């Protein structure tokens, strides 16, 4: 056995014990002639138990130090423990959120005429058709990012995942702060028609939901995200749903314009 593991670190910080786990001689008070032999045995047993516990605790502490020494740093040490997994409750809630936001998109664009699809409140504003195309393209784009980048990234131990989850749900749908769409998902009429955009969106959302249901390790990797910190794969799926909610609000804003066609 490694001699270092027999060294009692606890003893060196505990009054009355020496720094080595060598056998101890415990001096008991002088016994009166009337004290029973049974009481003497109890005292001796208690003293021996104290010595055993002190040495056992110190040895365990030293073993943990030796284990830690095998890693280059504390981050590597903690990353060796089982990583946080998405719970069944979290998955179910997110599946519901994906379904709710999908239905929100479909309800917002149901039964629109060509004039309503293509109306623009200003030259620098998107039409409903452009919003719909962007929602569909973003679904593919973000899920592709998760598969090709996020799931291959290293772990980031010690993240407050709940705070990040909450930030996504609060910030992304908030239309009070504008954002510029990345070039790959700027509307270009890539699907040919609004109806084709809707069809592509529904098919892509089904793929997103299936990915969430069947993919393990969604918390095990993280990259820089739009919330200003690291985001894992599960959080990017939350982002997909929140993003479609954001642009559903944009579609509804277009409909409130006083010049929006009535039919």
C-alpha cells in the first residue's frame, strides 16, 4: 500500500492527535478501587474507536487527493463525473412547446390571400411570406448547427443550465429588441411559394421533435450562443421553438398595419 495513503492529515489538524497513524497509547484516568471492570472496558473501547475513525477519515481524504492529482485541473476532475442529462419532464415540456409554437405559426398564416402573404408595411420590412420562409429555413439551420457543431463540442462543467434555459425562453421571443438575421436564413424565395414554406416548416419541425426524443447527451456539449454565454444542444432546441414564436409575433404585427389587405 502507498505509504502516503497511511498519513493522517486529519490528525495534524486535530488537537490531541499526532500526524501519523501509528498505534496510540491512551492514558485513562486512575481507576478507583470501586470502579467496575466493565466501565474500564467501555472507556478503552471508546478511545480505540476514536483512533480508528480519525485514521479512516484521513486516509479517505488523502485517497481523494491522489485521485484528483491524476487530472490536470479541477475542470477535468469534475467533467469525469456523470454529466447532467435532460430529464423526461424537460423533454416533454419542450415537445409541448415545439408543438404549441408550430400550431401558432400555422394559425397565423392560415387562409391568407396572395395580397396578404406579400404585403409589406415598408420597403425595409418583411412580408408574411418572407417571415414564413425565414421560420422554415431557420429550423433547418439551427438543427444543423446542433448536429454538426454543438454535439461535437467539448463539455463546459459548472454551467447554470436552468438560468440559460430561462434566458432563452424570456429573451428570444421578445420583439422589443431587434436582431439581424444571419445571411444563410435571409428570405430569398428558396421554397418557391408560401405554401411550400409552410410544408417545409412542418416537415422540419417533425425532424426537430424526433431529434429531441431520440438523441442522448444533449447537455454534454456546449458552444457560444445568442444569449451571451455557452449553450448546449437542448438549449438550441429551445431556441428553435422560441425563434418561431418570435416570428409568429412578427406576422401578427404585419396584420395590425392599417394598410394590411382585408382579403
